[in-house]
C-alpha cells in the first residue's frame, strides 16, 4: 500500500510541475512587463481555465498523499536503516572481550645482564 501511494505521489508531483509550467501568468500583457497597471488587475477575474482546475485537483492529491506518507512514516517505529529487517538473520555477535592484564607499574628495575 505504501508503494502505491508513493508511486502516486511521485506521478502527481511530476504532473503538477508540468501543468504549472504550461500555464501563463496572471498579467501577461505588455503593460505589466513595464510596471504599468493592467486593466485586468481591477476587473473581474474571469473564468477559471481547465489548467487551473487541474492544478487545484493535483495540488489536493499531492497534499493528501504527503500527509498520508508522513503519518505512515511516523507509525513505522522510527527504526534505523542500519538495523536488520525482519526475515533476515541478525549478524553474528562477537564474544565479550577478555580483560587485558594491567601493565606493570614502573619501579626499580635491575639492569639487564650483558650477553
């Protein structure tokens, strides 16, 4: 189920990017390019285009899949990727290390006999 939602999320993301890039801007007339005031800025908004409707639908699907994936990620237990997954055998554990003997304390030492 997670794989299906993740695949849908990726597909919707790509489609949303493409649809937004295809759309024209709000003020695409020449007066807006030079800082002038467009008459459309004060008039009615007009009809909503099909691309705008598609953008809203894709945006809603994107939000729903994002929230769904986030909820599923937090319910997963927060395990690490380094931990073994169920079904795989755990790595062999080392035996506890033997304690090393303490080094000898420095003290008076006799000189080594000549050879």
